[in-house]
C-alpha cells in the first residue's frame, strides 16, 4: 500500500473519531448542534494526521502551509460556532430533521448527521491530504493559493464578526443586516468558506500528480454552501421570519460580492 493510500485510510479514522466523539456528547446533552463544532475540528484532525504521516514524503514547505491554513480555518470556525451556540438549545435544522426520525432519534442522527458529516470531511479534505504528499517545491502558484485562501478567510471572519455584533444588539431584533460585507453579498461567510477551499485546492492542483483530480472536493463544498444546505435553507427560514428580507434579496447579490442593485 502506498503512503498516500495508507494516509487516506488513517485520516478516515481520524474524521470518524471526531464525529463519534461529538455524537457521544450529543446523546449525553440531549441536543446535536455540537456536530457543527465537530465539522471544523474534523478538518483539523485530518490535516494534522496527514502532516504527521507525510513526513519524509512531501515538500516540507507545502506540507506546513497546507496544514497551517487548514488548522487555522478549522479552529476559528469551530470556536465561532461554539461561541454562537453557547447557552442555546437544539438547532432549528436538527429539530426539524429529528422530529420525523423513524425509531430512536439518536440512532437516526448518527446515520444521517454524524456519519454523513464524517464522510464529507474526509472527501472535502482530499486536496489537503494529496498536497502534503507532493514533492514539488513551493513556487509562485503556492502564493496564489494562499492569496485566494486569505480572501476567503477574510470574508468569512469579518462577515461572521459583523453578524455576531449585529445580532447581539437587542435593538436589531427582526432587522436585516445590510451593511459592511453584507451590503455586497447576502452570505459573505459562505462565499469566504468557498474561497478557502478553492485556495487549498490550488495548493494541491499546482503541485502536480493527483492534486488536480481533487477538484470535486471544492466543487462539492461550494455546491453545499450555495445551492444545497447553506444558502437555500437559511434564506427560506429568513424569508419567513424577517419581513424586510425579501427586499434585501432583491437588491443584494446572493453569493459572489457585487455592488447592490437599485431598488
């Protein structure tokens, strides 16, 4: 078995260990929103596992950069979600999902939430894993990948901070945030998340070998954010709960940042 193939097997175990740990906490606490915290931590576990296993196989600079970027992104996301959900009950999404669970709701959550997210963590992180086994030396393309990652990380971090500050003010209850980055895109955090993974993909694709073949990973992440579980589900809920959200939709780009449209 090749070193990369062995790594893929071990990293799958690492992702599984994270989501199963989150599942145990979810059962004990009686709510499963903690799996969202495990999402970021799962990528951290895969990146660190790969970094340790790829020692002596890949370019040291590329390995260090890919690992650092993934760890910083994953830890920030996990910390943000944990802080945002502190003291709250079950997430609305999981309430609706588990309300229709056939049989035991915890067993149902294990299959359709935790194990699914573990598989997605492993698959989406393929660029991170493959890049660390490339012996290609760092070049200008590595800087391009880092630059795309920085744009994404900036949008995600600033967007989350602006939203958290806005929602923390009781005077904004029921209102729509349409300033800062939210003036140019309805989802700066999701757009930033997508850019982060396209940046990490560039670090793999420009290293030669199998890196370019991992393009399905950032495509899948972008699809989930823009067309599946991210933007559509959130907006469906906001359109019902926020009277001014429909006007915001009409004048603001849905994903890619653009100047706001005239009313």
